[in-house]
């Protein structure tokens, strides 16, 4: 592999490992706010016990997210110097805003959240919980804004400098509210709520099945299930909103989503296999389904991959499969969460063992769905690192060599494996111990 492919592999590996943690902190933050708010409203000690337990889990994941996220900041300079030179004015401002408006807010109140249970009044502690949650949300805002600008650039102009062309911001708010930022941000939040809700549901269901912490586990299971259900249903609407933005601004990506090769009415596939050489998909499809979703009529014309040069196509097979796997998991989440709410209403939730065992393991699918969504978005943007402005092959650093990047991948792999082992050990210890008596 050459230095470009190795640099892409390294960044994909490090960011996918990092992204195991931020969506969970956002989802758990929402659960913590709900638990502590319910305690203030009802004075039920079960909600306080639940809030304390999930705060401990949140703190571990917050630390992991910080530790694994720092690496990518350095990779922009070491592996992607030409990209950083081109977008530094835009990307740097978003990352700086993330540090100023989000990270300091989140980390500043975290110590009060974790250690202030018996040191401040309940109302003040609840305020700290809300601030930590909002800090995680604000952090996602600026990161997603930076990524969305790469997908749909706005609010800038290109100027020449001594090092080459450089994008400069001319309208900060146009950059922030670029065409895809709001839709993408809503979908990221929804994915985080799904993961956080099913994470809580998973652990709570395990407690119920093993007869541990009965009252706590029942309360937590209900709250987690509600959060997961809201997120799962909302994903239908945020996903559709994002697809409409893609249809307008990134038609080649939308065509890759559904393996749509020839401009014309477009089918909607449930599953399939793409034959790129023949320009067709072997699978099960609703004729004209994509046309209907985009234009509200089954015979509407949708641009195909034939509308762009072959060298501008993304990896159609990869994008098609990750997109459809993500959608399939989304449908699974809706079905499971609604079945869970139905059995709860009928008073059979805690006796339906097959459903509880499914909840125990569905958190793995929630992790997978979040990862698949980002793979779809990023692989679908290729071969552009900044859509229509800069190709990925022109963005990497000239100073690094393939052996350098390969060795760093090995070292990162070893370090991340150790970090992951530590995370599993600590999480297992806290889960086995359970909430405080």
C-alpha cells in the first residue's frame, strides 16, 4: 500500500475507535439528566441511585473519548498537511470553537458532577449534570459543522498564498449553517440517543435476567427503553432529511447509496449486491422507490452515476452495503423498542426473557449502526476530501513515507488494544459491582 492508502487507513482506524465513546457520552448524558430530573421531581431514591451509577459509567467513557480524540488533531498535521494548509482557516475555527464553547464547559462541570453529590445542593448538582450534557452536545456541534463543511462547503472563498490555494471564511454563519450541517447534526444526536438508550437497556436487562439490583434495573430499563425508542423513531425522519440534502448537493453519493447507475427513475433496494462492471444491482427493490422518496413520484428522474466522470465515483459496493446495513439496523431498533414498549404496557416486559436477552446484545448493533453511518458518509464523499474543491489524493503530507505510517498504525493498534482492554476491565468491574447500596 502507498502512503495515501496507509494514511487513509490510519485515520479511519483512529477515528472509528474514537467514535466508540462520544455518542455514548451524549446518550448517557441524556439518561443522567432524565434520572436526576426525576429524582428532583419525585424524591424517589431509586432515581438518585440510578443517576449515580450511570454517572460513573459516563465518566469512564468521557475519559476514553478525550484520550482517543487527541490523536486525530496531530494526524491533520503529520499525515494531511496539504489538507490542513488548504482548510486551516475553516477547520481550525470550528475546532477552536469546540474547545472554547464545549470542552471547557463539559470538563469544568465534570468534577462537580462526579465528586459533588454530597458537597452541593441537589439543584446545583442537577445544573452541573445539565452543563456536562450540554458540553457533550456542543462538542458534537462543532465537530459535525467542520465535517459538514467538507461535504457541502459554504461561506468561504479561495485565495492564493505562498504555500498554495487556501480557503478563507467570508461568512462565519454561512460556514456553520452550511447546507448539510443541521440535518447531519440531528442524525448524529439521534444515533447517540439510540446507543445511550440501548446501552442502559442492555445492562439493565442483564441485571433483570440474573436477578440483581431488581428495583434499580427495572427503573433503568424503562428509562433506557424510552430513550432508545425516541431515538429509533426519530432516526427515520432525520435520516430522510439528510438523504434529501445529499440528493440536492451530493447526487453521486445518493446514486452510490442505491447503486443507481443510469439517470432516470431510481429503485429503492432492501438488499443486494452491486455489479459495478455491469452497472447493475442484484437484489430486492421497490421500483421507483428512491424517486418517490426524493421527489414524491415514482417516475421522477434521479441523476445516476453516469452523470459524473468515472474517476469521481466513490467505492459503490462499500457505500451501498454500509448504507443498507445501517438502514436495516435502524428498522431493527424501531421494531425492538416498540415491542419493548408494548410488552411494558401489558405488564410483561420483565418476564419476556427472549426480549430481555435481545436487549442485552442489541447494544452491539447500536455501536455498529453508528460506525456504519460514518463510513457511509465519509466513503460516499470520496474521491473528494472537500467536496468539489480538493481530492483526497492531493491532501496528504509529502514529508511522510509509507513505512512511517505503517509503523505508526502498528503502534496505534497496540496502544488502542491496551486502552480497550483497560476500558473493558473497568466497565466490567463497575457493572458487576452495580449501583451503591
